[in-house]
């Protein structure tokens, strides 16, 4: 019985999809344990059970693989934030909690910090991966009369680049970590609210996030 070209192509595509997913999962495990700088493509390939050369069929470099891992990490962080903010009554507090939590991770999580040296890449990833959540939150707060955002997508785009820029400056010790609070206030002022209201939102209690899952 002959196998159709379409069937063969489908199997190849499925294998490629499985290999890529295995590499991202392996990259997540190794990078989370050792950091991007100390992780090697060989140990990632070994954990994914693919040949070392196969890695480069999917990712140009370790940094490219790390970006794919970080996209998953960002998306999962957004889900963890959502688990907490689903309990909030004030939609403005939802957005405030989210941006503060993202800055805390960008400046405190080794995986984030090592990729801040590629600010345009990490900012674009943040905009894409966390955007559906942040844009929704901006729109919800605007509809509730808490924010005055005309273009939620543009506001989040500006916020993404600002978060990465400030986080990079803090990790490079060009700015002190004490300016994180002020950064959150300035980002909240971008939503059209006044400084006093922004400070109130920024100072509200922040419940702990649920634990990060061991697998993406």
C-alpha cells in the first residue's frame, strides 16, 4: 500500500512540531535551573532526546531558543496574574497589579534579566504574549470609568517598552530598584488618571502568585 505524499508531509510536520515543543520544554527546564548563560545546547538537545545538530534546524542560536522559552514563561505569568486578579473588584487594580508584577519578574527573575540585553526582542515578546491580557484589562478599566484610555493597544505597546527599558536600567544598576514604585505610578498615569489615584493603586496590597508550574 502506497503512502500518499500528503500523509507523509503530515507525519513530517507532526514530527517537527513534536521536536520543537520538546526543545522548548527542555530549554525551559535547563534554563530555569542554570540560567541562559550556563545552559548548553547539547544538554538541551539531550533532554529533548534529539540530536545536537537538530536544534539548529529549529533555532538559530541559544538566544533564539531562550526567547521562545521566555514567550511561554510570559504567557504563563499572565495566567498566574489572572488567577490573582480575578478576585479583584476594581478593574484598575487588575492592571496595576499586572504591570508591577511584570516589573518585579523582569528585574528579579534570572531568565528575564539575561534577555533584557536584547530589549527590542524582549519588549516585542512582552507586547505579543502579554498583550491580550493587558489590553483587555485596560479596556475593562476604561469601560468601568476608572481609566481614560483611547487606544489600549498603543498604551500597552508604550508600557511594554517602558517596562523593559526601566528594568534593563535597574539590572545594569543605572537606576536604583527603589524607583520601581515610581515607575508603576508613571505607567498608571499613562491611562489618564491623576497622580494621587495612581499612587493609591500602586500602593495596594499585592497577593502572592500561585507557584509556577514545572512544565510550560
